[in-house]
C-alpha cells in the first residue's frame, strides 16, 4: 500500500501546483492513433519511456524479492498500480473534436518492461463514445500537474494509422511557450489565481497531433 501511494503521488504530483512548479519525472513518449475502415477512431496507443532516476526508484520500491530486477509478477503489480493511479487523470491522454473533449476509457492493462535500466509502459485507451473522423481532431499527452514532463523527441513519434486517415490533413503542433503566454495572458492569470492547483491550462503548451478531415 505504501508503494502504491508513493507511485500515485510521484506520477500525479498530488502536491499543490505553485508558481515555480517544475517536472520531477521525465518521459519520452510515442503515440499512435488508430482508426478503422469505417472512419471511426478506435484507440490511442501509448509508449512511455521513463527517465533513469525515476526508473531506479521504481526498482527499489517494487523489487520485493530484492534480486536487483523486476520479475514478471513485480512488473504486473507496477502496471496495475499505474492503471489505478492514473485513472482520475485520464492517463494523461487528451482527445478533442472541434474543441470538445472526448473522455477515454480505462485501459484493460498497462504492460511494463525494463530496457537499458529504464521503465517502459505500453497501453491503449479507447474513446468513451463513438468518434468519427470529421472536423478537427487533436490528440496529446500531458500532465496537468506539471509534475511529469512528457516529450515527443520527433514528429514521427506522433502517428495516425488506418486507411481512413488518408482523407485527413496531418499536423504536429509544438506550441511556442512565449506565444502561448502572450496570447492567453489574461486567462492564464485568472485561472491561476482562481484555482492554482486545479487549472488545466498546461494543455496550451503541450505537443499534439492534429488531423483535419
């Protein structure tokens, strides 16, 4: 139980977000957006590679038999802890259609492995309602608490798969922080002072995949 509480706090940054909030966990991500031949969004697949410091902390806390590695049962426990801990945060996965947020369902499982001393998590989430490929759809991964920094090193790490996307225009958007602050200064200031720990304005700064169909 202590391990689960620690991981939940670490992943979600459950301390109040202050003006000098900054990431403590660093993730390199890959996101794959899938659609079927009917032009319907089916799921968003995520691959997360955690930084070595966080990965070493996870090893210390989940290595029950102290053999210096995470065995299959320990990896399964870690994956289930992530699956439970991230539920209230929609697994950092955001989907919007013409600006409207589309909630996601809880994944069946989060698979975890360790490569080169770094924890990797693999999982897929599905939209909670039918989503047809029309209008402007945006897909992104970000932590609203700012505790976890999620980065896509290359534009090729955000991909769409399925013939139906052939009629859509693709764009990877990497917002310029200075421009975001300049364009949204009033709303950012009001949101912070109204509720500094509960704002969801970090999505303005997050890298995202946009497809227009």
